[in-house]
C-alpha cells in the first residue's frame, strides 16, 4: 500500500517568510499528486494537481514540484501571510479506484503577524 | 452552484443505532467518494462510486454501506453504530477525468457514545 508522509507535522513562521512543505510517497509509480488546504472545521480545498508527466505546477504564490524518482513533492509558499494558516494535505491517486486519493496526515501551518 | 453538500452537519448516536449520511452534488460529476478523518490518521477512503448504480469498497469499508441510486446523491449508512465510528466524514465528487481534482463537502461530525 502506498504510504504518504508529510514533514513537518506542524510549522510556525513569521509573516513574509518563504516556506516549503514536504511530502514523500513510497511507490514512485504514481499517477497524480495533489495538494489541498483544510481550514479548521472545514472541508478540503484543492490547491494544485500535478500529473505524473509533469514536474511542477504554479498558482499565484504557490508552487508544487514532483520528483517521482525520489518519491517526493514539495509545496513552496512565497511571502507567507496570516491567511495562509491552515493544514496542508498531500494526496496521491489510488490505482484502479476511480481516482480516489490516499492522503498524508498533513502539515499544520501557522503564520504569525 | 452549491457544490457538494452534506447532511447532517453534526450527529450524536448511541452504540447500536443506525443512521444515513447524505451527500449531494450539483456539478454533474460521475465519481463520488466517502472518506473519514480521524486525529493522527489522515483521511481514509471508505467507499466510492464511479457512476449511478455502482459502488466499490475503499480502504476502511467495514461497518458501512453505501448507495448511489441517483447520480447527484451518494448515501453512507451505518447499520449499527460503534464508538470506533466516531469521526468526521467527508464526501467528495469529481469528473471522470484524471486531470480534475476532487471537490469536498464541509463534513459531518459524528459522535457515537
């Protein structure tokens, strides 16, 4: 079974810092990898989807990279803001399961003013 | 569009009681999913559906049943609730495409006493 690990489990940074969240997976034969954001008591919101043939995706201040050979993905957040405070979840597609996802446990990010 | 909605938002059950969680989506998505989220465990797939009238088991299906009688609805049933089913349940939907993300509902917080 594919294992998805996110490090660190929690992170606190001052506003304005650039930061990197890490995701690793055990089986390099993945299809797609996604990053989600979850605010307390809320559902998940998709941030970026990287297809297996892609190396990175960018959306605004967010950049996600994918290195299948090393089993790693990173989410880079530039110029962090207090509004970025949330839990960030990495997920890989489960094979032959209707594109269902296998999630990591997440990184809880706090950006302090 | 309302997106993905879940009913109810909160529920407290006694051990042995039954209930049904309703998920509805108005995006005409083919695929729908039920996940549960537990502290320290991340999200885990319970059941999924790749179309009206079809369902399949995910990682943790025991104790749950599902039905997809209409394309827009995906029901999750607990026949005899157990304390181990205390969790936050999330429904999600997606188009039948590997390049599209999943859209999540706001969740149902279930407590089984």
